[in-house]
C-alpha cells in the first residue's frame, strides 16, 4: 500500500506539471462556468442554473481526465517502453496502471473542487441536498469513465492516437450527454442520443443528488456495470 501511494503521488505530480493537463482540468472549467453564468436564468424545470451547471461541469472534468489525459499517458508509457522495463522491477505494471487511474481521478476531484468553490464564491451555488449521494454519484461516474479511459489506453498504439481517440469520444459525448448544455434545453433527438452514452448516467445522477431529486437505481447499476465490463476488457487486451 505504501508503494502504491508513493507511485500515485509521483504520477499526480507528473500530471500537474503538464501545463495543458493542469489548465484544462483545473482552470478551463472555471472559465466555462463564468461564460455559462453570464445569463444566470433559471432552467425550465425551475432549477437554478448554477445548481445545474456545477454538477454538469464536474462530469466535464471527470470525462476530460478519464477519457483524454489518462489514455494519452498510458499510451505514452507504452511508447517509451516504461511498462516493459517495469516488468523487471518490484513496481509491476499493474501497480503503475492502478496508480495512473487513482492519480487521474484525484486530478478530476481537484478540478471538481475548484468548480464547486468558484460556483459558491462567485455565483451563490447552493449546498448539495445529500452529500453522501453526491459522493456516490461522483465516484461511480469517475470509475465508469476511468475504466473506459483505461480501455482506450489499452487499445491505442501511441499517445498521438490516444489523444485523437480520446478527444473524438469526449467532445461529442459532452454535448449530447448534458455535461455542457442542460438536457432541458436540448432537442428530443439529442436527449435520445445522449441517453446512449456512458457519460449521461453520471450527469443525471450527480444533478439529481445535488438537487435532492430521486436517483435512479438502474442508472447507478449501469455505471457500476460499465466499470466492471470496461475494466475487465482493458485488463484482457492491455499489453506492456
């Protein structure tokens, strides 16, 4: 456990030292929050825009860390043959992969905290109705998208391809899942398409938990299932 924590700290420092990763995970969501809140009107459902926007942007941060940054890092390690060299050391590739997932989820958690603080300080964000449910929704969303990021990183041949695939998955999903535009303001077709994406369950459960609406047990189970299946698939196809 001590060895894993040391690897996690090292990997997290390396991620944060990358200016692009640090900016897009920690600063860019705050810029988006400011842009989106310039109107500040309530949504048709009666929800205050800030109380919907912060949970949405939290999923944006999770998706960015899990689907874009994580796969590129894994592919870069494979390109540099770091994983092969680790086969001959006590720090097995499995430990590094686990540390990568934890480090990127901590990056997403930091980005979420920054958005929450900015929303509360600048736009009067209300406290979550149920902190425990928010934590469960966030964690399941992060694990499910993180598992998909691991799968992408296991399949792509190099970091350039990983970045291209990650962005190609991330940006369309963000717009149709409700992580960027509230689902109340999108067309029925877009909502239908968005429901088929693995990001939509994270958006809906996190928003519901924050506002105090009832969470769907089925949706929570879907995120858990995605986590299990994607993790199993990534472990099966991954190569050092």
